[in-house]
C-alpha cells in the first residue's frame, strides 16, 4: 500500500497517509477537512533536490516542501 503526502487546503497542514484503493477520500488529521490535495513527494521522484520554488495543488504554498508551509 502506498503512502502519499497531502496538504489540507483549509488549514495548510501537511501530512502523510497510507491509502487503500485508487481514489480514497482523505481527511486532514488536524482540522478534519476533506479538501486535501495530493503532493508530489521528492522521495517519489527518485532523486534529491535542493532547488527552491514549487507549488502545491491548492495554491496556499509556494515552497517545494511542507516545511515552508508552517
């Protein structure tokens, strides 16, 4: 089962979730919102990057990692 990274569009919390199935409904563990976006994981890309810039799907983050969202 794959573990995906998500970001909540309501509170901007970044979190990981073990998912079962192809299109699971994922709720934020902090606020409970179901408005979440799957993030592109650097680990999933198969290489390390230290570049800056990037984007999340919900537009609340302009960082390339969740550390910049907090």
